[in-house]
C-alpha cells in the first residue's frame, strides 16, 4: 500500500503547468499547491493545473503538514536556498536543472539531503532522451520514490565535471 504524495509547485518558470498536470495524472500523487513570488503568475498556474491552493509565503507552505514534497521550478539562482529550506522542513525535493550555481551550494544540499532522509531528484537525465521524456522520467521517479518507502536514489552522475553524488537517473532501485 502507498501513501498518496502531495506536492507543491514552487516557482512558475518554463513549462511548469505540465509538471502539475503530470503529477496529477498518477493516482499516487497530487499537486495541492502553487507558490511563486509573483502571485498573479502563481494563480494563473494554479488555475491551469486545477484544484490547487496558491501560497504567498514559501516558508509557510513548507510548514504545511499535508505537503510531502516540492517541485522547484524557480530561477536557478533561487534553487539552492529553496531546496535547503524544503529539505530542512522534511519535504522531498525535485529541482529543475541546474541544481544550483556553485559547488559549495551543491555540497550543502547534498549534506542536507543525507542528514534529513528525504528523497531528492533533478532533471539531469541522459542526453539520449528528448527533453520531454527527461522530465516525465524524472517526475515519475520522484512520485514513485515519495509514495513507496523502499525506493531510493539510483545512480550517481557527474555534472559539468563536478561529482554531485546523489542525483538519480532513470531507474529507481530498491534499497
């Protein structure tokens, strides 16, 4: 048996509506909230996804007990800070690439993931997949890993020569 994972879309960059709709297409997951620094944009995205609450305060959203994880689709300069806050709040995290803008931030995120026991995913999948399939594969793995406690990170991956050490790829393995 699984627990339905409840996810918030955080940031409204790019093709974020597709993320919310994809999450909602699985019976195991549901998009329940949208946050963006631009409330009008957050409302537009929430309306398109459907059945989502718009949050004005990111920190307050992370304190929502019903929330299991966040999908961070904000400007890249915000990724590390947003991910760290979510991880430290005990939320699973999916980050649209890039993870962050410095190696120091990447190490800090890695440390927080290991210390807090949350699932962490990022859209940095093999180059052989078209962009749409990369996002679908990564979000599918994120939802599955959050629903089923035995699932975890898969393989490690080098990113621009910097070894992150915890970014999963296509196949989620059972621990």
